[in-house]
């Protein structure tokens, strides 16, 4: 899905690049040399620290 709005469409940024898409998460995982599942877990675990 557009990982931020919950629409259920993985790579649709709805014309607004501020939305996080699955392809961006994949690229970030690759940059961090982790798999996508780990990147998603890391994002969820780190989010509270950035609030």
C-alpha cells in the first residue's frame, strides 16, 4: 500500500511524493543491507523515538 495512508495500493503515491511507497521501502532496505521485512520492523521500532 501507499504505506502512509492505508489505501492498499503498494506503489501509488497518489501524485504526492511525500507518501512512502513500497518501492521506496525496498530501496531503503537495500541501502541498509537488510531485507524488506527487517526494514519495516526497524521503521516501526524506531518511529516512537522520532516523535
